[in-house]
């Protein structure tokens, strides 16, 4: 195809221009392991091979979270019916360190028992979890990390920080028995108006994205955990996109594909495909009605998976789909028509999706449906039998299936999983080790150090640092109370805020300190996420009118709609700014999500970026039972508050470009053609 050759030529040119380098690829599998893989394959039936290509979720069973396999014998029996290639765990499966070790151990033992009952070779699971860090962190009792964009903001130390974060996650995942990390994102921000953009990405610079992703993977791999780079071809998972991605071949080649090519050359073993569509690049297909034309998600596209990823880029590792339960695999985004016949979630529909994914070149089918009740057990029986029938009938080439199973088994062989002890005999020893590792003080110290390095100053009209007087700190929601309180306690303990300061927390209702103190701080909030409504009270307005300075947290998400005056959260921040200036008080914007909100608040007196709005409701001083470890709290906002009060510097640099926002005649805001802040900007460094 001309398009493929053209795209790859552009990628090669881009790599030469940017000077992207990569470490050598991982060692090849030994002849002995190759022979063992072939022996296992020879012993498998068609349905057993198909089952190896499936990774279900087990979030719940009959509406209850699955955290202990012994309490859900029906699920244990359902898992024994087929030797799946693996399972994916979510937060509903992970409530504590000891619990997770026992669950993973039980899953592997149960799988081995299923193979024994069928007198087949036992092939241990790939046990996967999305531990990207930041806003996507499944280990709620572990270390959250700062998130990828915060790592990208640490400038010259970003690569070592990506490595350190990957090392922390690898150690914690391995200690729990989780052997596959579904992260990091190698997506490159292509269009700031797309709502899929998030702090899950390192940067809008493809060379930086690939460099940091490779460093992150090296850290994860030190503990033997497999890294999964996502979402090929590098523009996000598609879960938040209302329309197709209208990138040209040039734009994609110089952005997401550039980063993907670099990590593949760097030895990637596993890649996840995206659920986005590319109408300016891909081929059209007829939808289920037989008359409407549209585009398949990249996951189902032979152009992207076979032509680009497999043939042009030479990737021969495991390709895993994004979750096939997603709506993107049911409906074409542009025309709203059903991609395939039947309702999403029915076996008939999902078999068509699976057929396209396998024929496109995918190996591992992630979450065709959640294995959550008896109906799902029947679903998987029919799904596996249906795929085997498609192979037998020639709709799916048997050689295509063999190639996928061989890749999956080879990956397991390379990481010693074929020899994994599934007896559970060592579970107590592994629990003790995990309790020392997961969420350890050492890991949180690494996280906190990176958070401090990420804090970025975009603007200061001479109002920072705050030193005393009357201050109002306005959180976005009630959950923000925890990191704010934690930061203030640290600042008071270290002498940056007067120890006798009066703190009035209107979120928790707690008041301490004496009236008339030299320093008074009011903590409040302006937004309710549950109802999506403004919660700006008269009492908050009155407090701001009687203050010297306001620090307001802003967690504006991606998408131009979030930056409009109609957005309740935006109205809350704008009102706080207006009230502050009407009272003659200074206004400090603390951007704790995407820094694009800086473009709407150029009238703020200071703008500081922290890059993470997840993990706010967790008290960093809390200790888990039987351990001194702390759960996955938010380290970014305390780091930013420390800098605002003068207890730390602001060494971070903006990891993305922020364009100018312009207000139209109708009052709506849109991105203009100019740049407000360049990637790499730091007001603390004079803009350099």
C-alpha cells in the first residue's frame, strides 16, 4: 500500500531528525524453550488455543466485587472451564496487599486445577493490571506515582524519574504476583481540542514520549514484569473521543507512530491497540446495515495492525486489543451506525468483532465481556466454540491462530511463567515480602521527590511565595480537603506557616488554632462531581472578600467544552478569581490536571501546575493494617502547595505547548493560532 510506505518513510525521516535512540532488543528465546512451546501447542485442541487468546475481567460476580476466589466458587468453576491466556484485575479486585497476593495465587492454582481435570498442560496466566500511575493506578494500597505528564515536566531529570517510577511499579506488581503492566501510554497529544488528551501522556513531543516510555519500561522490567505500550498507533484509547481522529498520514507519522516505532525498536514485547478510527488514513468498510460506509477502530484494521505494526515496523511480540467491551467496537463514531450485526455484548456481535481483530493481526482479546455471572459463563462457552468454528470454516486462518498462541506462550516462556509454582505453597512468604514492598515509605519518598521536581510556575506577578495573613484555599471538591490539610500540617511542622495559625476546614468541619491568629486559613470547595453542579456558597464568597490571598485548585479536563463559561467547574474558578480581585486579594491558580486551563486564567496573579487530580480522598498519614505502608495518595498537590508557601522551589517545565484561547462573538472560547506557552516553558527560569 502506498499509504504504508509513505507513513514509514516519514517515520524514518522523523527519527533521523530527532535522533531517537533505543536500547538493544531483549534476548531471544532459547531453542529449548521454543521446543517446549511447540510441544504445548501440539497438545492443544482448537478451543484450547482460542482460550489462550482471551483475557477476561473478573471485576464482580453477581454484583459483588471479587477479592477472594474462595467466596465465589461459581466463578472459580467458570474459570476452570477454559484455560484462558490470562485475567485482568481492576480496583474492584484489589483492596489490600495480603488480599491481592492471595487472590492472584488462588487464580493461578485454580487454573492449574482446571488443566489437571482436563488432563491438559497447565499454562499459567498472564495476570494484568493498568498501573500507569497518576490517574490510572489500580494498586489502591500501593504507590500512585505522579502520573506521566508530571514526569515529563521534570525536564532534565525526566528520564531518570521515568525509570524510578517504572522500578517502583515493577517491584510492587511483581510482589503481588501481577506479571503484566498495561502501561505506559506512548500516545502523543495531536489536538488539544480532543477530549481524549490527558495527563496519562508524557508530552506532546514524540521523541520525549518514546524516551520516557522506554525508561519507564526498563524500570518495570527489572522485576520481570512485562510492559505493555499503549495505544497503537499512539493517539489514545478512544474512550473519550466523540468522533473519529482526523489526522493525516504526515501528522500521525510525525507524532504517535514515531513514538510507537521507537519503543518497538527498543524491544517492546507487548503492544495494545487503540479503539480510535482514522478516516483520513484507513480504508472504508460497510457497516451492519450493508449500505452505510464507515471505518473500523485501529484494533480491527489490517492496515494498522498487520501492515504497519507487524510488517512495516517488524513487531513480532504480543498484540493485545483494548477492551472489546467498549462502545467503540459497537458503533462507528462518525455516522452512529452499528459496526456489526447484533447488539454489543451478544455472542453473535462479539464473534464478528473477534474475527476482525484476529484477522487484523491481534493476538490477545481483552475483555470480550466481564466474567461476572452465570450468563457470562455460557457466553464464553459459545464465544470460544464460535471462534473455533470460524477457524474450522476458514473465516479465520488456523495458521493465524497458531501464530498468536505461539507468541503468547513464547512471552510466558521468556518470563519463566511456564515454570511458575502454582501450588500456593509459598503464599505466606510472598505476603510477608509484599507487605514490605507495596506502598513502602521508600517508594513514597521517590514519588514525593518527583512530585516536587514537577511543580511548574507559569506566571507570578510578584505574589509568591505566600507568607501569612488571611488565606483562602479553595478545593474543587470535598475530596481535596485531604491533600490540602496534609500539606498545611507539613508546612506548620517545618515552620513555613505559623504553628499557631487558625485553620478552618469548612469541608470537614474541623477548626483548630485560636481566633485572631496572625495567620488564618479557610479551606472550602466550589464543585460537586456527583451532580456536576456548582457548589459556590455565600460563605465562601464572604471569606474571599475578607482575605489577602486565594489559592484555587482547578482540575479542568481535556476538550474545549471544559473551558467554556457554561462548565460549572469553570464558573466556580472564575467566580473565585473575580471575588478575590474585587476584594483586592491576590489570586493563585493551582492547576492540578491538564495545564491548558492556564489559557483561561491569564488574569490570575500566579499560575502553578501540579498535573494530577486523582487520589485526593486518601489521607497520606494513614497506615494500612499490619504495615507501615501508606495507600495511593496524591503527592502532587502537597508538593505544589509547599512551593506556593515558599518551602520548595518550582523547577518543573511545561511538557506540552499551550495555545492561545480566543473568545468568539457568540461568547464561546476556541484555540487560536498562536502559542501562549511553549513546551519547556518555566517562569521560574525566566521563560527558558
